[in-house]
């Protein structure tokens, strides 16, 4: 005769691991659902359709609208929902270049920090530790990034070659310190945020003429070249350190 079926239970250690992974798994699920269901709701067309209602609410409840905008922008970044660029445009459209750019940079930084913390607590610390202990090229790359954290992270933010979502996750998997991550995120996104916020500040006239903003503006030479120049300046400490070590 067979005995009663055995019931397997997870150990406390396994439960703790899954609890630590829960935030990043929830954020990844939200990112997938957002890409599937909210792309149109968070696009430029939606902003154009609801512009009069948004402006009316801002005029009637300025502080509440600023707080609601901050919360919405933080959620978009933390949950990796589509519409981060449109949110930046909306900040300029609703609040002007200033305080719009301050609201945009603050919200984007807070959202990025939340995503960073979720990724680091769920996978990042253990992943970075295993790579570092394993040796080889991966360990060397992590060591190089840690030696040049400011330069590498600023370049990730200044040059729009890496998607914002990946730029938020990569530091979590290389053991970056939170203060360094937060500071480089805040400072590094200011130039692009300034450009898109200024575009957003002029959206009223664009919408009135039935047009749409040119989101490829960031890749035009007058904008991209200064950003690349800032990236080179950010890389100077890393280059000087490499030259001092010699061949």
C-alpha cells in the first residue's frame, strides 16, 4: 500500500527569496501589461484629446495637479509603462519650462530609484555578487564600472542610445550604490528633460494648428552634439585614470 501523499512546503529561506523577488516580478508584469494595453492611452494623441480638461483642472487646482502629475510620472517610470517621453512633454505643456523641468526630472528620478531598488532587492545584489566571485570578463567589467561609476552612469543618461528602462536596470546588476545612482540619474537626465520640456511648453500652439511634436528632435545635430560633448566630459575622469595606469 502506498502511504499518504506527501505535502511539500517551502522553507523559510525559499519564501524570503520569493518575497524579495516579488517587487521586480510585479514591475515586469506591469511593464508587459502596460505595453499591451496602455500604449494608446499614454500617447501624444491622448494628450491632445484631453488638453482642455487637463488645463482646466490645472487652473482650478494647481498644487493638486502638480502632485497628481508627479505621482503619475513616477508610476510610469517605476512600472516601465510606455509614455515617459509624453509625460515629459506634458510637464512642459501643463507647467511651462519651469517648474515643468523640475517636476519632470524629480519624478523621473524617483521612479528610476524605485525600479532600481526593486531590481536590486530581487536579483541585482546576488547577481552582481556571483559575477564578481566568478572571475573572468564579467567580473572585470563590473570592477571597471565600479571604479568609474560616475562616468559610466552619467554617459548612460546623457547619450540617448540606451533605453531608459535598461539604463535603470543595468546599475542594479552591477552593484552600484544607491546615492551614486540617484545623483547621476538626476543630473544626467537634466539636458534631455530640458529639451523635451521646452518642446512641451510650446505644445499649445502646435495642437491649435493640428500638428504633432517632433519627437526626433533629440537626435538632431544641434541637440545631439552638445549631449555627446557632455558625455565626453563625463568620460574624462575614466580616460585620465586609464592613462595614468599606462599600458
